[in-house]
C-alpha cells in the first residue's frame, strides 16, 4: 500500500497581509493536518484596514493552474473563495464538473471584513448558474446572503428564509453564518436539501481580530470533508476549530485594523493515509 497526505485545494484570491484568502486557507489546511494546494484567481493589495486594489489573474492561467493540479495531485476536497469575474466562474465550474466525486465548499467572497466590496455585480448571476450546482456547500455570511437573495437578514429568524431561497437557486446545502448580527450568542444555520435545518450556536467573542474568518471556516470544512467526515460533522468540527482560533488570538495586536486569527493555536499532526 502506498502512503499519501490528504491533499486539499483552495481556489481563491491572495491576501498580501496574510490574514485571509489563500494564505488563511493554506494555514488552515496545515493546522488541521492536511496538505494544502492553491489556484490563485486574483492578487490583492490589502492590509488589516482595507483593500487597496485587486489584480485579476488571466483566466487561461487560472485554467492551467487547475489542470496542473488535477493531473498530478487530485484533491480530496476543494474550497473556492474569491471569484470576481464571470469568465473565472465559468472556467472553474467547467473543470470541477468533470470531477463530481470531489466535495466543493464555496465561500462566496463578496465583501471584505473592512466593508470593501470584492465582486462585480454581473458576476453574481453567473455564480448561481455555474458554481451553485456543483457545490457541496455554500457558506455566505449575512451580507453575502442578502446580496444573493435580496432578503434583509436583521434577525436569526430570517436566516432560514434566505437559506431556502439559496437552495432553490440550485445549491445542495448552505451554511449561513450569523456572526455579523453581533448578538451574545452566534447562530449559524446549516440547511441541506430535503433535510431539517441544523442550528449551531456559540458564544460571541468580542475582538477586532476577525480578518479572514469566512475564509478560515470554509477551508476548515473542506479539510474535514477531505478526512471523510459527513457534512454536518465537518461543519461542527470546523466551527470548533475556528472558535478556538478566534479565542486564542483575540488579544493579539497585528496591524491597525482587523487582525487575523491564531490559525496554529492547536495544530494537528499531518495526516497520512494509505492508498491503493
């Protein structure tokens, strides 16, 4: 029997400050014992206070990055992050549709923690048409869920309505993250097609260091799916990880704005599994 690491792929934008995007994804994969790989869709000039500029990677080069990975190291799970052009969405969907056995977690990055919008308006409909049908799970925060559905989510009661709307748009499952409500109890809602919703709650952690939380959670879910966990358990394990990463890094000072999480507060040993 041959031995291998658990390869997990992130298709996302680069964060020059290291707190979000592919940098956060690769840290998360490593912290959870997986082998991280990346396809870069865009580079950003940003820091903890905001996004200065975004530079799109040519679609042909994105395709070549993805084809190179799939040919040599097929991942056990994929996380998708920043997709800010329609042609990029079509490219990713076209290639991943050829590998339906690979679970895909899509974090529809539309608004940065600083409030900067990261996606073009005409891309949203293309995301629904191309990426939603191939995704195992969509992980929007409240702002992103509102952009996707037009539903103003001011209370936790509105989350289920928005989740139903997103599933009707073609998703198999959606995790709506309720942290932006800033209640003392954070409520996340996992809805799967033709199954009862699962409400997950935790105590709100008061901190400025929330840069990259969405990227980290979605990549943690992908890592847990790569380990073979069913979706509800993967989400629960990922939430446990991110709560610890926020808690352990809440009083650290890096930068002048929204600081990063402590991704390596409790690193797992790299997992090695046997292959045929």
